[in-house]
């Protein structure tokens, strides 16, 4: 008889996705996140994107290279849904704002949030 320990006592606290290595499962999860973001912000395209990116990071962690599953999830999200890291997103928002589009993906005439009423 032999005893095998299955307890991992030194799990890191930060979110690191421990998947099954199944590409289909990872794809299904990323698809689900995007569906959730679309349902929540059906009219604000850039809000959908930033919410989607947040769900990705909350689940898979900030380090896109931490393991194969995570790397695959981010590659899939970029390919299909234009995933952007927070830095990339900030930059895209700043670029858009300079072109007259606010963080809601709207213009000065259409945004109800007063994004363009800064002085
Ligand atoms: Zn706005």
C-alpha cells in the first residue's frame, strides 16, 4: 500500500487558470464571456470589449504566458474577439477619444454620459 499526497499547499493567491488542457473547453469559456459582455452592454461596442477583457483577466490572470491553457485562451480571444490587454485598451481608448469617440464608443452628440463636457 502506498500513500499519495494530492494536497497542493502552496497554491498562489492570484488567479491562475488551471484548466483541463481542452481547447474546446477554453473556447467555450471565452465564447461565454463574450456572450455575457454583449448581453450586458448591447449598445456600447467598446464597453462590451472592455467588459470582455476584464472577464478574461479575472479568470485567466494577467500573465498571458503562465501556462499553455492560458496562452491558448488569450490567443483565441485576440483572434476572435479582438481581446486587448489593459495597456492596449487604454491606448485604444485614448486614440479613439482623440478622434472624437468616448469610452462608450459614442460621439459628443450621442453620448448621454457627458464624456465631452470636460473643461
Ligand atoms: Zn461616453
